[in-house]
C-alpha cells in the first residue's frame, strides 16, 4: 500500500496506480537515469502538452529509454488534472529497477510517475485567479551570476534528465528574496541559462539566445518563443554569449514553462530599461504558454 501523500500532492500515479512509493533499486533514484517534464495546468488542462510530449520523446530516443504510448500518458494526466484550476503537472520517466551497477537492464521495466502539485485546487475561483497574477511579469526581476558552472557534455545537452545537481548547487548560492534567478556559465565561461530558465538578449538587431549544444536544457518555453519570433519576423540568433553581451544588451528575458516570460530588470549593477523590450512578442508568447490545451 502506498504511503500517505501531502494534501497538495494527493494526486499521484505510479505506473497507473494511486501510490507514492517506488522500488529502492530504481535507476532514477540511484543514477538519475530518466527524464522529466514540468507542465503548467490551467482550468483542468495542461498547457503546451504536445511540446512537452515531443521533448520527452526526443530525450528518450537519445537515452535509449522506452516510453509508454502518448495515449496512456494523456489518459493518466487527464485523471490527475481534472478539476485543477491552477497547478503543476510533473511527468517523470525512469528506466526502472535493476541489479546493482551501471549496466543497462536487458528488459527495462519503465517507472512512470505523474503527479499534480495543486496548492490552489481547493481555493475559491477568485483566489485561484489571483494566483496567476505575478508582478514580476511586468516589473521584471533581479538576477545574479552563479559561481557553480555547467559541465560541458554535448551528449546530454538540451535534455531534461533527472540529474540536476548543478542547478541545485547553483540555487543554493543565494537566499535573498529580492533575487529571483541565477545565471549560469559553462566550464569555459560562456553564458548558458538560468538555474530554471532560458535566456534571451534584446539587441538593436533583434534577439540573441545561447546555443544549447554543449550543456543546459532546451526549454519548451524557449522553443515556443523561437517559433513565435520567427513567425512574427523577429531576427533571432543563437550564438555563444558572455556576461559582457548581457551587460551591453538593450534588455534581457528569461523563459520558463511555469512562469512564462520574466524581463530582467537588473543584473550586477546594470539596470535595464524595460520599455525597450518587444512587448507584443512577450505578450503573445505568454498567452500561448499559459493557454490550456484546446483539444484535450
């Protein structure tokens, strides 16, 4: 019988069963051998479901990880998000339990974990609506530079794999409530991303964003912004960036599937003029990121 769940995490399925315990031999626990997606939930439906499903499939192919059918994932996700006004759906896939050692099991038994964190699920509609309002979306955020660096590993670059120790250590570097995010460099000093976000710079020529070919996560919100910008005629360049590029930029943005888009207000003493940001593009990206799946 599964262990009791915290009230706000009471919606949890492991391999289709309502429980919260896993095998201690699970390779996700032992080695981080797996993938995950973190998905915004609005009005009882996930947002950008197909984007997340696509990234999960691409990651599984690179890790040679078997995946359940999209129909099964959708059925289980639907069971969990039904009635959730505002929440977060997390989908985790591991290679399952195995004997001790790194060698892949010949017949892996995938562990499939889906759960919803829904702190607003039992509140009134008014409170749930208020939970969507975040002053940082208009007022911007203050960010800092982290000392912890990302190791260069092209084989894992872009993947949302289960080993996030670099981000954990980076996030442990500050506790000031005024700082909302930390930016991370790779081992060679290139600016890559935030601990939980992707980075875009606004320049006179258009937008610039770091390559995600050596490390970092290729965020679904990043991908959505790239597509919308291209459709709208914005020039977007992916390149190696440094801290100097950020300091000289007209402005900067952070993207994330849960908060959407945050403008950067200040970094290392540099104050940015938020009026120089491409607000029509930002608004369009936000609208799409937080739009519940229409064909759910």
